[in-house]
C-alpha cells in the first residue's frame, strides 16, 4: 500500500501520517507485527483442541461453557497425559503434527500448554470486560462499533464454522438487486481453517476450510453466478491455511474432490432457517456423502458433502495482509464481491481503515464488501455502507450476526 493510498485514512482518523521517507519501513513494520499474531492464534487453536478434542482421549470434553476455577485443574489434568502421548506418536494425525510444531514433545509440552491455557483464560476475562464496557455505552450502534474491534489485542485465529456463512447467504439474497451483473470474481479475506474452534472444537474429521465453498455454493444457488464462470481468491496470512487450500486445489486438478463435515450441536434450539440452510448446504457445488457421529462428542447432527473437483479447482490463494497490501488489479481483474467475516474485529480503527482502502483498490465500481463488523468509512476511499442484514442462528442470547453491505462508489 502506498502512502498516498493510506493518507485519507490517517486524515479521517486524525492520526499523524508517517513522513514519505519513513513510509516504506513503517508499513513493512506493521505487516510484520500483524503476521506475528498468526502464531498466537495458532496457539489458541491448539488449546481449544486440547480442551474439546476426542480423537486423542476418552476423557469428557471440557466444553466452551463457563468452568468453575476449582474444577479446571482436574479437567485439564485428566486430559493432559493423553495429549502428551498423542504428541509423542508420529502417526497421530494432522492436528497432533501441528501441535508438535508449536509445543514440541516430551517435557516441554506440559508447561507450554498450561501457560497457553492461562493466557486463554486471561483473554476470556479481558473479553468479558470489553463486552460489558460496550454494553454500558447504552447505544446499539456504538456497542456494535466497539464489538467490531473486540479482539484487536489477540492473536489472529483461523477457526471457522457453518453459521456465519448462513448470514452471508442471507446478505447475498438481499443484494440480488444491487450487484452489477453476474458475479465472476470473489475475494475472501481470512477463509479460515477448522482445526478446533472456540465453541464446538470437534476433531473427528480432518482440518477443513468451509467459507470458500459456502460462498460459491450460495452464489450459484441464488443465481448470482455460474459454476463455470466463477473464480475465488482466498487471502490469508497463515502459511498453514494457504498451504491447505493450495493442496486442495492441486488435488482437484488431478481429479480429487474435497469432503466437508458439517456438525451442528443437537442440544441447541437452532432457528428453522438455519437448519434449512444446513440441510441444503453444498447442493450447488457437490453431493452428500455418508457421515458417522463418533462416541464422546455429545448430541450432534452431522452432514458431509463432497465438493466437485471442478469447483475446488476454481479456488486460488494469495498471501496478502489487507491492512498493509492489496493486489495491483485493473479492469476485469477487479473483484465483484469481497467477503471478510470474523476478521476485522482483530484490528484497531487505523488497521480497519487501511483494510478498507485496500479492499476499495481491488473492487470494481459497484462491487460489494460484506463484513459482520462495523468498519471505518472514509469518503475519499470510495466505500460506503448501503444497507445490512440481520441473521439469527438460535434462541440463545446474542447468537446471530449483522452483516453490513459496503459498495464501491
């Protein structure tokens, strides 16, 4: 990103713009800092796998429900020995290999994992304080804006789920009269990799990416795109996410499909609309395949979908930090649609503004950005909110998403 492209953001926020001779080192330093946060997010994913996973232990899952401080030590110790054994075995799976790379093996595992668990608990306390401060603003718009950068001090997490993609489909349905012609090029910021997320953390299937396929599925189902004329580029900072998607695309060119597992907690009262979306997920890009719920994961609904190689092969990757970089696109290379969900809340206002400038540079006139966060709008960069859609997932408090529609002017 050039200094001239970033200048309107600094001016709008009242932040001092680095001098011209300082700009290259300043923006490069911000990029390095952002990329360093990927490791912290990976460490958090490992802790969630340790707490929720069933592939390495028969011990009960330590669910995402609040845990009494007196019980946490017993719950952790019951799983720790099995976790150490799994990491010591060379054939214990992709998640264990990932954890070995971050934690090592042998005597280093226990203290490192306990340290990360302590950090996670402190982050949870911080999040609770920030959420309470946001509610205290007593203004829904201000509260949403504050929540939209709630994780600005955390590591960049790659966890993902089906639910947010239901909210994206609802937004796309509302945008049918707005989008200029058929969607041919889509960008996805932070597509995610389901290693072990903050809520369910299931690990009885291989790590998977969901959103690229979900978006293509929705666009085709809604008649907004044709399967043979739709290309999707995934932007991610994580080498692990990019490598996973790259391998899938390579295998697709060799004729291999991509299997998605779609778990849904059977104890939650999901809305009928979400259940309907879950039941038809993938029907435009693949076909259902058998799936079995293993023991030890609780009451669970499960589907699996095999995505056609022709669809998988239309996905490519770009190692791109949208808070510091954008692709140098012209004309028809620019995107009709860019989607960034559960991503921008990891950034502060300046970083969000710089990301908006990057997105604007990559969108066609009339193109749309969808985000479930309220972002900094700077008139000079040409992205303006034109509406929103609100989607509920269940009868639980605050279980839903507000997706804002930003259009390139």
